[in-house]
C-alpha cells in the first residue's frame, strides 16, 4: 500500500508532541469512505460499539453529549440522519475490527513512525461521522491522538495541557487556544493531554481519529499512578443512557426524556370525516 501520510519538515519533526502539527493524508484514495461503504460499515459494526450522540445546538464547550440509539435503523438511514444535522456517530475501533480498514490502520501506524520518528505502540482508530455545523464539546484523549479529515471540513481547537486532570476550560482559556483549519485530506496531531474541541463546516464530516501509545505517554501514565493523580477526563458526556432513537424518520426523543430545548414533535394532521354533501357528490 502506498504511503498515506505526507512527510513533515525537519522543524515539524522536532515539534512533534510539543506543538500542534498539520499535515496531509491520502485516506480518500483508499475508497473506504464513500456513502455506500460507510453505510455498509454502519450495518456491520456492532451497535454496542457505535456511539450515537447529540448535544444542545448553542451549548458551551463544557456542555456534554447526550447519548442515543439506532437499533432499528439501517446504515443508510443512520448516515442520512447524520447528514440531516445534529448528530455525531463514532464507530469505535472499526479500523481494527474490519479487515479492509485494518490494512489502512497498520499503514497509518507505519507512516506516522516514518514522518515523526515516534515509536507507535498499540495503535487503534475510529471513524467519526458528524453533521454539518455541529460543534463538539471539550475533550481530552486518553492516549496520543491525531485527527484525519476525509470528507467535509472542520476547525480543531487545541488548548495547552494543564496540570489538572479534568477539563480545565473557561472563557479566559480562549486566549491560549490554537485553531487549526482542516479540510478534506488534512490531519492534525496535538500534544498529549491537550484539551480539544471541533466545529464542523457546512458539509457532512467524515474523520478518522487515530490513537496510540508512545514510550513517553506510557511513562506519563506510570508517573501519574505513582503520584496518585487521576487520568485526564476523556470527554464531557452527561449520561450514557439513550434518550433518543434514530430510525427512518430521523431523531425521535424517547417519551419523557426530551430536553427542554428540543423541538416539539410534529403532530400528524387530524383527518376529518367526509361531509354528507361530499359523499353525495361522490
């Protein structure tokens, strides 16, 4: 398989793990990310390992995700619902479990070692499908992480890592943020434990989130445990209990679980019985 990642400059190699790096990739050329193949992956991947999420449209970076389910939706219906808006669907670990994706994952791991010089250990990757204009909450990847935008575009916001183990965001932290514009075919690799969030552009976004360990990140974990410090929070998610379902008609809130900001369900128009005059005319 040809190289999937573009080479870095000497300066970029020196900054790996210390600064946010942007570089190119060729994942679209694998042919794995068309609508038909994504719908097939959504059908084949276990729904128990498929995270279906939404969130308040005008929420702050600290407002978490709200979980949902799509037990009765086909992959094509789920993809259509994401394109319609307000959803993020993550196929956790699909790049390891699917045979065709596994070849791509192995190549990504080899290429990342080649372009950065880092020792890549225990690599994994997920595919994230997210709606136009969707804004994700703040999160901290539990391992080294890179995001590769395959379709659509988004802005990744990376914040300096702090000594605290939670999500240390406040409006004042926006002064220290590094925004990274990612179009299709571009990727970003940020320092370990840096809080990040993203905001999509005007089109459906398809991204691959590549996670791995390095000797440096392994050592950091050992030191945290030795000092009694908790691991960084992975993501702000309010509740794992599904509060909505995705089906042929899109997102439907479960009875009694719709948040106060959710639009009221549309009522079917009441059908009137035909009048006597209409029946006589017929």
